[in-house]
C-alpha cells in the first residue's frame, strides 16, 4: 500500500514537473528573432524536400536530423515558433527520460524526481530547448542511448542492442 501511494505521488510530481518544463520551454518561443545558426536551419529547411533528400542521399553531405524535424514542423522555414518547436518538444521529453534513467540506476523515486527537476530547471537545457539547432534533440538521444545501454546490459536481448545502435546513430546524425 505504501509503495502504491509513493508511486502515485511520484507520477503526479513527475507530470507536474514535465508541465513546468513545458511552460519554461514554450513560453514566448517564437518571440525572439532567429539568430545566425537558426537562420542556417531556416535556410536549409526552406530549400525544400528535394534539397533535404539530396543531403540524405549524400549528394551534398549528411543531413543532420536537426534540419529534418524543423522541416516537418514548418516546411517554409518562416515561423520562428514552428522552427523551434521540435527542439522544445525534445527538451520537454528529456525531463521524464531523465527520471527513467535515474530510476533504472537506483530504483529510487527521490533520485528519479530529483533528476527530472534538475533537467526541468537547468538554464542551459532550457536555453538549448528554445533554439532551432538540434541541441535538445542531441541531449534527448544521448540520454535515450544511456537508458537503452542500461537495459541492454541488464536484459541482454538483441532488440535493446539494436535500439541502442539506432539511438546512437541518430545522435551522430544530429550533431556530426
């Protein structure tokens, strides 16, 4: 009974922390003008799907995933909010993922909640979640790869190793 109450309280606190992280990352997301590196993202996105596919196929060079997600959100590359939205969403999703990573290591609700809170209010993680450059995606994928590594080491099944390889490759193509 005590365990069920703790688990419920943990999930309520984690949900509230994730909502708080969303507020910090989404508040006035499109208010500031794009700056130099974000303009590069907007230019690549605005060139359209043929350009992006050419990059994927190696005709121009590897395509960082940091260009793909903004293109899916805003194919024209004209909206500051939509260009930044994918990174904000990945930054938000990193909060419960941090809780999962801490839980996997210590099986402690306190450690899991503390990890989620640290990620939720980290000034650097908030800042990079509000840029159209893929840094929040990279942080998310790195943490996902860590969680998958822990799972693969504990479980040993091939599917976890394949998932780890996929997350690592995606991380590589996010920031090469």
